[in-house]
C-alpha cells in the first residue's frame, strides 16, 4: 500500500491534471547547454549498463520510480531520467511521455503549426529537358513518324486517298532521316525495326489504294526481302491481291501459294481464306476443275456460305447435275453461327428482361446477324434459281426438288419464296396460265406469302387488262398485309383506270406513308395530280422523285412537260437540256427542244435540234417538213430537195405498208432509193419483181377464162396507177429545181394561211405545208399535223414510262408505271 496514493478530497476529479505541465527535463532544445548531458555524451559516464528489473543495484536503484501510482519526483539531470525498460518488483511500467505525439497546446517559440509543411513554399520547378542531345532528337523524330502514320490512316478512313498517300510518303522520308541520324551518332544497333516496318507497310497500302500497283509491289518487295522482318512472307497475300486486280492470274496464284507455304497450320482461318482466293482466281481463268479442288477442301474443313455458292457455280459450269445437288445440300447445311430470333422476343412478366432485350434488339451485333442471314438467303435463292432448270428434265421439277430440300433445312421460310420465283419463271416463259395457278396456291398460306402472291396476281391481271380481277387481288393483298406498299400501288392503279383519281391519290399516299422510298407510288401520285389539274402538287412530287432518282429520264421529261404546261418555257428547256445529257440520242426529246426554241423565235437553235433529231431518226415527217420549210425560207432550195425527197420516200413507204402488192408504189420506191443512194433499193427491187411476176401469172389465169372481167380489172388498176402517178408527179414537182414548178405549191400553202406548227407570240413560224389536191378516188391523203409530245403518254402502270426513241415502238403497257414483277415485290 506504500505506492498507493489516494486523491485528496479537495482535489477536483480531473484524470488528465498535470499532463500539460512543462517539465524542463524533457526540453530537448536546451540539451546543448546542459553540462551533465554534454559530459555524458563526451565520456562513458552516460553509458548505461544492461540492467533488468530484478536487479535494483544500479545507478537508479536507490530512487523510487515515478509512475501513475507513485509520487512524481522531479529529476534534476539526465542521470536521473527514468528508464523505460526497467521495472522494479511490484511496480507498474513507467510513463514514457506526458504529451501527445506531435501535438501540443503550447506553441514553441519561433515555430508555426504546419503539419503538412506548406510554409516551405511551392516545390522547385522541374529541370528542363535538354533537347539538344542526340538521343532526344531521335525520340522527337520517332514521334513525328508515328504521328504521320496515324494521320495517313485517318485520311484513308475519311476517303481522302491522295492526302493519305502524301502523309505516308512524308513518314517514309522522316524515317530515312531517322536512320541516318542513328548511323551518325553510332547507335545503328538501336534502329527501331517495328517503326520501319510500319512505315513501309502503310506506304505500300496507300500506293495500292491509289491504284499505283507497280509502286505498291516494289514497296512490298522491299519488306519481303528483308530477313530482319519477322512474318513478312504473309505480305505475299497482298501482292497476290494486286496481281489479281491487274488480271495477272498466273502470278496471283503463285504468290498465294507462296504465302500459303509460309503460314503454319496453327493459323487455319488464314489458310482457308487464301485457298478461297486461289479458287476464285481459277474461276476467272476458266479452270473449274482446279477451283473445285480448292472449294471442296474448304467445304470439308471449314464450310461457309460463299465457298458453297462458288462450288455450285463451278459444278454448273461443267454441267455435273448430281454434284450440283450434293453441293446445294451442303450449302443449306452450313451453320451460320447466329442465335434464333426468339431470344429477341421480350417476356411479358419480366420488365428488367424486357428492357435488356429492347436495348439489344437493334444493336450492332444483331444487325450483323441479320446481314449474315440475309446474305445466306440470297446465295441459297440464287443457287436454287440457277440449278433448278439444270438438275431435272424441266425447271418445274427442279424447283420442286429445291423446295423439298429447303423445307427440311434451317431455311424453311425460303420454300414459299422459291415457289413464287417458280411462278415468275413461268412468266418469263410467257406461260401465264401456269404462273397464275402457282400463285393461286398461296391464297391459303400465311399473311406475308399470301400478300406477295396476291400482289403479283394483281399485276398479271392488270397487264391483261382484266381490271376487275386485278382489283380483287389487290384487295386480297391489302387484307393480308395492309402495310404492303406494292399492293396499295396496284389498288391505286385500278382506281386510276376507272378515272377515280381522288381515290387513286389516297392509295398512293398511303403507300408512301408505309414506305417513303416507294418511287412507283410517288411517280403515279404526280401523274394523278397532273390528271386532276393540280400542276403545282404534281411538280412537287416529281421534284422529290428527282432527288431520289437523279438520272431518271422519265422524271426529267415529266418536269419539263409540267413547266411547259405552267407556261414557263425557259424551265422546260432547262430540264430537256438535262434530259439530253442522260439520253443524248433521243430524237423525240431533240425535236421537242427544237419546237420550244421555235416557239421562242430562236430559229437557229430550233434548226440545230431539229437537225439532230432528223440525224437520229430521219423518218419523222413533221421534222422533215420543218427542215424543208426552213431551207426554203432561207433561200437554200437545193438543200430543201433532200428533205422533200425523204418526205416522199416516207410517204411511199407508208403506202407500201398499207398496199404491199401495189406495183406502182414499189416502182416509185425503187426510183427514190436509187436517186438517194439508199441500200434499201435492192429489197424493193426484189419485191417489185415478185409482185410483177405474181401479177402477170394472175392476169394470164384471168385472161384465159374471163376476158371481160380481165378488161375491167386492168382498167381499175390503171385508175389507181393514175392516182399514184399524180401523187408522184406532185411530190417531185415540189422538189424540182425549177422555181416555176414548185412556187405555186408554196403560194398555195401561204394563201391558205395554215401552218404546220401554229403561230408563235414572238415570231411567225415557218408555214410551208405540202399538200396535193386530192381526187375523189384518191386512196390516201398527205401527212397531217402531229404534235411532238403525242408519243409521251402519261404512264402509270407496271413500269415507269420511258421516252419514245427511234428504235422502240410504244406499247399499251407503257401507259402505266406499276410495281415491277419480280424479287422486288417480295417483302424484305
């Protein structure tokens, strides 16, 4: 109990009293002034011998140790400082400090509380790098080369091939300067081979992208011959690709095989691609057997859709039916490696799963899967259509075999599309009955196939002008799929032929609402507005269509025609000029331009376009008349003769078509063709001999038994000959060089006040019009006025209208622009 000290009652109950008292014994700042401490440091007086708590016989053994339970005895010098490790018997461990570490309520003299050392100020600046050293210069130059390579690649990604090549060349120059600098500094052993390889490889690629194949091959050759570049032999694939573009197929195969020898079996995918390229080159060379060897190996090791399709093409080229069938079976068994579309159907009871599926429904991966599946379906459909007529005795049996094979594969939905293609093949063979029967089989199928088949049936009946059936199947297609734009267009066409233009316009608008890219609906809507007299709205439709179909001659003509109807001839001329850039040999377009310039009073421009029209199509009577009248008006009568001769020739040709056995007409044709130096003279001379011989035989037969009847027949023939003779005499009198012979005809034309082209507001048009004075028994009459735009009937049906050309006769199908029958009608 000697060491137990009770707290006096008068003291406060403060457990921390005395801890902040200052004790000079623990003041380390004045130790240099403490003589005892200094003496202990200089001598052995201050060295403490080892001691334990059990042996109190030490320098401090006679003094009590101050603890929390004992009295606090101040120690005067360092000799009496308490030991921290020595504990006497029954004594507690002594206290080692009376202040918290690092903290004090009293601030020492001349010091500031700064635990983070901020009072020292900012850190000194970093030492600047010396860029004058050779090593730093080399590093900077390497960075510039890498930046140039990156800029070259980015320029190529943007499509700026010229800039990418310039950057690649600049990178090559910088890299060579870098190598020279290393050689000068004696560090040639540290040349960056990876950087050199990158520069050369990028330069070769940019040469190839700019079609500079010789330079690209030379650059690749530098890489390949350098033994310091590892795996450089693979670049022979790139060299082979260049030889293939140059159509040097022998060298292409050589380099492909060299690359194949340098690629180990561990890179099987690369080897398969090279072998596929070898097979394609053999196809271009016509060596189908060698190509088959490559493709068969690929299909046995790593089958894919493209290789299977190429294999079918090779078998088709050599005409091997059985192997075509086997290859088609292999093609439809190729795994695509994509998931089923069922995983994208969201469950109704899990909102979190619905959100995830909604997020991935149209992501990049799903788009890639759709593209791969669409490509596979395209190859399978093309293969089936190709081999169907070749593998069986008839194309129908071949299609049936393909349909059976597809139904048992993962592409079962393609079976219906093959059946529709079978119907289309019947159409191409003009077997409409079989086509209709095949399409009618789909009336009880699912909605998508039913709508496609009904659309095609509506189109067929529309071509046959069975508008009731066309309307019925258009309704059936719409009921099966209301969002089918082709069905809506067909329905609008049936309303158009009924002249219910308002209702037709509604169906065309609905088709555009479902598919804004349906050009047929937009074209037909413009024609409908044109029929309704709403020219501004029609103009708006065709301007929108022109933005989609920039080079459509039909659209350009409709725009020109609308501007002419809106009394804006300058815009009409502008659009016709654009049309001539698309169809420069269209005689009707050139004649229309001449007519517009003639209306504007520009005779020289009108003559230029009329002359061009005559050059491409010299049988247009209205163009011949205008040119002849122009030369007469300009006092070049000699030049006018050839045009009137041409007019006479066309007139007699027309008579010959109506009366092919008329001898007098054939004689005039022979004479005209002989005078004009035409090659047709021999044909007409042969026809004349045959007709004269037949006529002679006929007359001999009639003369032998019926003299009186023969006499009457000869008189009738003489009468028709007189009419032809009078026409011939008149036409040749009109083109004779004697002014006295043709001037009365011209005066008669002027006196009558008639004009072949009407009167212009800016100038009087040429009004020479050749006409005979027909007799009472004349079997024909002269050519009459024809409007130049009579050949451009507003189309609206199955195909968009094409402007009439000299070599094409318009048919009734050209009246309407409709959906084309074929693969385009099938829903995507």
